[in-house]
């Protein structure tokens, strides 16, 4: 695992001949093994900040460190999961999971051992030799999570990975993700605009505001773990949700 230090990060993109700030002076520290959600409306810079941590977008100002290393490009210490699965359609479930290790020339035995362990972790052992077209949306996202974990990253970065799923599948995936997080012991940064999802998953929620994007509030979610879907009906959960709704409204 690794901590993430975000220091004075700003990002500007050229729009109509001028620079427009997408992020402005973002500062926070995410601790080793912490599950943090970036929460806010569309256009507030959540995905931009995640992509800066992932090394996919360069900061205009400021810096990001993962562990002791400054982020300047993508790296195997950070696994990324996106909303659109991004699986290779011509590869089986196992082959998709093995892709990263094989690309990095890991020994054959280690590639297979890692893939076998992860396909079991995401409950897809019975589908190991199926192709993505034979899988449901939730199954494909489980493969995407397993593929991100295959390189044994210290940090898992997730950009609204359950946004395209139906409500029932989304709930099951949230519970499965918490099981995987508990067992795999990774630092997780998870982008969402769904308040209930953030409260259910996170140790801490970073609420972001717009024009330009910045962190406007930090909320520590002091709900007991392990969490199951039953906690959503608790008075404590409802209080967190109500407070965040009020905060976003104002």
C-alpha cells in the first residue's frame, strides 16, 4: 500500500483560445490503505484529479506523490478502472487478467498464478475461459477490477466504475468491492456523483465544488466495518446522506 500526497494541484485546459481552470490548488493526503471517495456534480474535476494521480493528465501547477515517488506518468504502482470496462474482446477472462503481467514479461507460472487467484477473488472461476461478450455488465466490471489488481498496484483508482450498471447489480458490485478491498489491502480513490455510494464505500469523502474544481469539504464516515447493504437503512447512514445533500445544495 502507499499514501498519496496532493500538493497545490491545479490543472488548466485550453478552451476557445484561453486557459480554463479545471482544478485549483487542490491539497490533501490519502493514507495507506484508506478508501477515499471523490464526490461532486458533473464537471467539478473529479475525473481530472483522478487522472492526475494516475499520470494520465499533467498538473499545470503543484505535484502528486504516491509513496516516495513523484507522479509524472502512468505506472504499475497505480491500477485504474473505468466505467466502460475497456476489456480486450478477443481475450478470455483469464487472458485479460494476465495481459499486464505478460506485457511486463513476468514468468509464465507467476502470470497464471496471479490470474487464477484474482479470478477466484472476483467470483468468476466458472467463467475463466469465457470471452467478454458472454458476460453481463457486472461480470465485465469484475474482470476489469481483477485486471487492474493483476499488476499488484499499491493504489487502485476507480472512475465511476459502476455508473452504467442497473441498481441491483450496482449494489452487489459495491459489496464485492469492499470485500476485495478488505482482502487485497490497497489504497483506493473512487470517483462518484452518487451520495449513497460514497457513504457506503468510503472511510473519507472529499466533496468537490465547481468553477474551478476544488475540495470544499472532508467528511469522515464513521460507520462500522464490514459494511453490508443493511447499513443503508440505518439512522446514522441517513444522517450522513442528509448532511451531504444540504452541503451540496448550499
